C-alpha cells in the first residue's frame, strides 16, 4: 500500500513539475484542461489517481513533449495495473462469500456472548423454557421451522413432548 502511495505522490510531483515548467498555476491548468482546480491539487498531492480522460486533457493543456508523455504514461501504467489487481482482491472475496451464502442450504452463526437475532423470538424462548434450557437431542435446523415443528421433530427423536408432563430432554 505504501508503494502505491509513493507512486501516486511521484505522479503528483511529476505533474506539478510539468505544470511549473509550462509556467502555469494550478488554476490555469485546470481552466485549460476543463477540470476543477481541486482536481489538479488532489492529483499533485497524490490523493487522486486521474481518469484516462483527465490525463488526456492535462497532456493537451500542458503540450507535453514525447519524453515527458512517456514518463507520465509509465507511472500511470504501473498505478493502473496495481489498482486493477486490488479491485479483484477484497471485492472479489466479498463477492465469492456472498455467492456461497446464497447457495447454502444452511448458514450457521456463532456468537459467544448473545443469542443470534433470528432466534430472539417468543417462540424460541418458550421452547427453551419447556426443554429446561438445555439443548435438545436434535437441534432445530434454523429459522425455517417454527418452534412447534421443532418440538414435533424433537419429540419424534426422543426429546420433550408438549403433552408430556416431563420437562427437559429425554435421557
């Protein structure tokens, strides 16, 4: 990341040097290139990677020599390559994770200090109180089943039954 910042600063310093060699102020260059003065300032301070259209406008406004244009293009190419690699990084991983969640039949969430939000329902609390607060033999598969369906599936597996006078899981 520091490498990219250094390259952005180098691009800004190059643009500032080229602007001063042309005898222009930031405001003059902005006016000639058809961009705002803050855009010029952000590029020169390494805070903004200019769009290709902006670069073309700046090159025309500065009337750059072939050598100066080659130097500018070399810096821009390295920066754009790095930015394109970064775009595939975190965004790509987030996109892949989102696709996995959408394709999943079941998503489990572990929260050690609290009951997950989807389970914070009156039905769930009643189910827990009927089972004595301990886990059932077969856990409910998630929010798709209501508490009554969970009770029915747990009673068929030997868990507590609604009509039973016993409380807690079967032993």
